[in-house]
C-alpha cells in the first residue's frame, strides 16, 4: 500500500544503529482505515503548510458546547477561567463530572493532543466522560493550553501547571479529592503530562496519583531507531515531527541543554514520579522513545505499565475506534485507572 512504503532514509547519518530495511506490519483493520484516508490527511506537517493546517483543524475539529457535554443532564459541566502563569493570560479549564455524585471525586486532569499546534480542550471530553468519568466515578478537567508557534515553550506547559495548582488548591470548591489526581494526555498531551509530572515534582507542587501517557510525544531529537524506521510511513513521521518541535522550541530545538520539561526524554532523573501508564503502537515513530521512557522509570525504581500495541500506528484508536485493537487499548487503559483508584481508597460509584 502507498502508506506502507519502505523508509527512504538510512541511519548512516548518525551511525547509531543499522539502517532499517523494513517496517512492522499494520494491524489489518487499522491498515484498511489508513489506506482509505485522503492524500490531504496523510500530508506531512511542514513549515510551509503549518498555518493552513492549524486553520483547517480549528474549522473542522469538534468543539462541543457545555450544554452538549451535559448530555441531557448526565454530567455537570462548567467552563472556568483561572489565573495563568506569571506574566501570562488566564487559563481556561473545562470541568466535568457525572451528575448525582455527592462525595469528592478523583480527578483526571487531561491535556489534549494535536502535536502542540492543534486541538482544543472540548473535543476530547465526550469520549473521556463516556469511557472513564461515568463508569469510574471520576471528575475531569480538560486544559485549554496555548498552542505553538504563537506560544512557545515553556508557555503551554506553564498553562497546564497553573491549572493543576489552581485545581488542587480549590479541591473543596470543585468537590474533588486533591490526593487522587491523575494527570494524563495523548500524543502532545501525553508529552505535556509527562513534563507536568516532572515539573510538579521539582517545584514541590501537587502530587499526582498517576500519569496516563497515551502514545506520548517525548523526544525532540529524532534519534531513535523507530523514528528512522517509520520515516515516510503512516500518518506521522520525521518531517511532521521536526516541524512541530521547531514550532514549539524555536532556536532551542535540538539544543544540548534543553530542559526535560520541554522534552521529557531528556530527563536523567525519573525517580519520585507517580505511577505511569504508557502505551504506543509498534508501527509508529514514537515507539522506541516511549519504551525507553518506561524502562527509565523502572530503572529509577518507579512503577510503569507499558503496552506496545502490535500493528498500531499513531493515534490508531481515534482513527479506527471500532477495530479490535482499539477496543483492547481502551479497555487496558480503563483497567489501569480502575486499579489505581481502587488502590488509593474506596472510589465513588455513579448512581444506578
């Protein structure tokens, strides 16, 4: 298939590993969906088309209203404007919880995906509320952080940190349990969640119970085997990767002294972090950096659950939600969250 062409570039540029000769096969159901994508959808993000891609995303990505998210009264939904980072604007948080639960709820503090250049806090909520908040009795806060390149590092991360601190300090007002906050996100949001875990540890901020890192974007260096192996394959490759990291970091892109809060794979100390759930596809460029991050957590004496989904490409469960592999991935995440909450104390159960 055209989306499964062999990588054109070898790794002889760096000499760190043998040149990839083949790529892992896609799961058949996922491959069928990928092949059906338009040429426009498979086009890499480049500096030349970045602005157009952002405009297209803003116009086409769902942005449900608070009333729509309430789903005929099943959820309580409030949009909040809270103080942002020093010198920055206020941050919008979308707070939601199942209706009818009186006790303080555990909180999933979530950062949306979109490669740091796209996405919004509202679009991710329907699935999160349906799949996690309602069955697990959790509150959710989704963060509307600023996007690159208009706002570069550390702006987006500082937005997320400011929102987390505010939520923890206003736990009684929000009716949440400040001792049971799970931070999470997908793709760029997963990278932000990993960075937030490092930042709040080092600043002595709120102590999350866990970190849910879904195909997280962790490394700016483009130096792993899988980054080269999957070049030109699937929906996300080295061209898009370099474009968005440059948009976020500007002239700090690839710098030797880049802090781990900008790219968590740069971290040399992963001790003292909350329990992590990390998943990634076997057929995506983030595979090796995500596996290495889980391994580094274990080596630091931490706890991590790692899933590498065979034949999965980047974001496969969103693109092919009905595929068997997507069901398995979502179920594994839910099981981890349920265990984490059960281990931390008696969790709330939704009425009925």
